[in-house]
C-alpha cells in the first residue's frame, strides 16, 4: 500500500527475530525493545501482534508516544484493560483500531452487502466457524499469556463477525459449551467451543471453533433469513483440488501435509482480507476513512468472551451486559467451576 503507508520498522524481544524479519522484508530498522521503536518520530502507526497479556501496556505506551494503533484480536485480557486502552487513546488523540480481518474478507463482505440490500429478508441466524489443529506459537497454549483457549483465540472472530454482520445490535445473552478433548497434554485451555449468542433484535449468532480438527483449516459462514440464505467457505471456490504423491511447498494455512489430496489456495492473504484491512487502517490515519473496526468493537467482544466462559462454567445462559470486573482472565470463569 505505498500510496498510503509503508512498513519501516519491526520490534521483537526474541533475539534475532526482528533483524531476520527486517532483512527478509527489506525494512530499514529493527529493535529488540518496542519502546525504542516508539521513540522514532516518523512512525505514525504501529501494529500490536504480541501475546494477549501484553496488548494493554503496549497500547498505552504507543498512545502516549502519539502513535495510532492497530491491535490484534482479542483486544486484551480484562475489561479494565479494555477501558484503559480506549480511554488512553481517546485522551491522547490517537486511533485505536481493532484488527478483525473478517470485516474485510471479500466473500464475507459480499454476503453482508447482499444481506443489507435485503436479499434474505429478516436475518434470524448467522453462523461462523473456524477450525484447525491448533496454533503454531507456544504462547497460545499458555493461558497465563493468552487468557483462554480456542474460544479466546478464534471465537473472538466469530463473535465480532456476528455482531458486525447483524449491524451491531444490542446483545441479550450467551450460551457456551467448552471442552478440552485432544490437547490436554499441552494446555489448560479449551480446544473445542460452541457459542450461541442471542441478540435483542431476535437474531442468533452461532460460533463454532476447534483446535482439534485435523486435515487443515476450515473457515466458513452461513446466513439464514426468512427470504433466503447464503453460505461462504473461505477456502473452497478459490482453491485448486490437487493430488500429489510427492508433495510440494505450501498449500494453505494450517495444512499439515501437501501429499495426497490437498486444496491449495491462491492469493491467500487477499482472500483473508489482510491487505484490505491494513490499507483501510492506513487511510483512517490519513483521515480518508472512518475506522470500521475499533477498540469499542474489541471491548464488546471481550465482554462476550467473559460471559461465554462463565456460561460454560455454570452450564447455562448468561445475560448481557456481564460484569467481569476483577476477573484476571476470561478462562478463569470456566476453570474455577470444572
């Protein structure tokens, strides 16, 4: 997106990571301390892609340095942190943008355009599902750094998607079922989640997530209205059905092998919506667009995550809004009642 912005620096405390990344992508600067990077006067926007437990402090530091912020999902660990991040950015006069790429995924954007045009009549149910065999980075499995399992990691996508797709209606309640079926040897977190959200306009959002699904990644939506429906599979329809006895370099995110039958995806990042998302955020900093995904959206998702873990803990519906003040991690509300 050279017409709006360019990446000029990267920071990582892991020895060698920032330098390797910078050299691979021909970036002029790299740092092992993000605070040193924030001191660079020409940097206008930063993207926070660190473990969840670090999001709040990094956001506060960036805001006080006068930088606009794109924070990776989920927003943070606690509701207090969410409020601190939003308030600090507002006080410092910088944008806090929430990196939810499903708002920019071309297939999903098309589905919303049709729904908003009345193609399906009154929407009564929206489903989003994301499943694979688990994350790559070790910190995701550590609930002290992540705050939860697959619901925290990927359920945040589905919650945000349903909320956005339906036009950000008021939330009524959430019912959630969680389990750790495959990865109990490496995490206290949930590796399977089903979450049903009731909205006050009468619609339901159904969110299904798994770290236990073998065979690669699934990401799909289903939209049901009284006058029609649509289904979008993120990886099918833009994939090449392929058979190979020998394997090849890369098929698609989370695919465990390229031997046998595989479905390699072309223009993968574009199909996910990442370039469109970052181009939009850069234009927001330039004052050319209004953020479509904000810290306030992330806060809504965070509250639902807390309520969902509480629901799984008590085995019943939890009404929204939900008071999670004083709770250090969403998953504690489930683990404490197992």
